[in-house]
C-alpha cells in the first residue's frame, strides 16, 4: 500500500517550488511588458494615487491668469483611461488676477478618453514652434478653460487650457494646440 507524501516529506516541495518560480516569472514578465502606471518608457510621470472618489473631479472656482512654466517637456501630458471629464469655462471679468468659474459641463468616458488622447498628442514648444520663440500671449479677451479628468486609479487631473496662448498645462508640462489639435477640436470633443 502506497501512502501520499506529507507537506514536510521529501518530494513534496519541488512541485510547489516550481509552481512558485513559474508564477513569479510570469508576474515579472507581465510587469516588464506592461510597465507600471507611474512610468512612461522609464520616465516618471506625476500621477497621484487615487483618492477613491471619481466624484472629486470638479472645477476649480477660479482660473489663474498668466503663462505656465514648462518643467516637464517630454512624456504624456495626462494619464490615459479617464472615466469622465468636466469642461470648466471661466468668463473674463474684473477679478484681480483670476477669472471666476461661469459654467461647467460633464462629459462621458468615451469623450474623456478621446480628450486624453488629443492632449497627449500635443507638441511641446520646441516641436510646435520649430525652435522659434513662443508667441506672446494676448490679454484675456475671451473664455478660458480647465479640463478636469477623472480616473479610478489616480486623483483627478486639472488641465489648464489657456485660450489666449493656445497652450495647455498640467503638472509642470506645457503643450500647444496646433493644426488638427486646435482649441476648436478640443472643445468639440468636450461638447463646448
């Protein structure tokens, strides 16, 4: 009569050990192939882990005036895969350094994903202006915008859209609305 080997007997560990090695190997392979959510080709991106509440995606009360500084010229502007977006519109007025929120519009996941894709296609200053000086921004003459993207895995991302400069900015990165990726195209995606 044969008896099965117990957990501590010789012969029981190689099967478990080889399964563990295979699982660890597959996990390492998947992580290496897919990357991690906070990197883009090895470069760190400033996405913040989620607060857990997609409803936190709401418009800031004011829009700050002035240009944005580009401290992150390469990589994506925003994370991919937003679950929703909010278009925040700020109408000019006499507010002393900031423009007040005048209206907002919620956008579904499909449109939000298209917006994130458009934002990530935008060129930095060097590519947008082919090494020429960036244009001087006009005084606030019309509406300004923020686009707030909601994610399950990240805190909401507020993208500042400067209609006077034709620029968009988020987390130290500035990109420019040009050609097919114009302000008009962005607002059309957002239903604005």
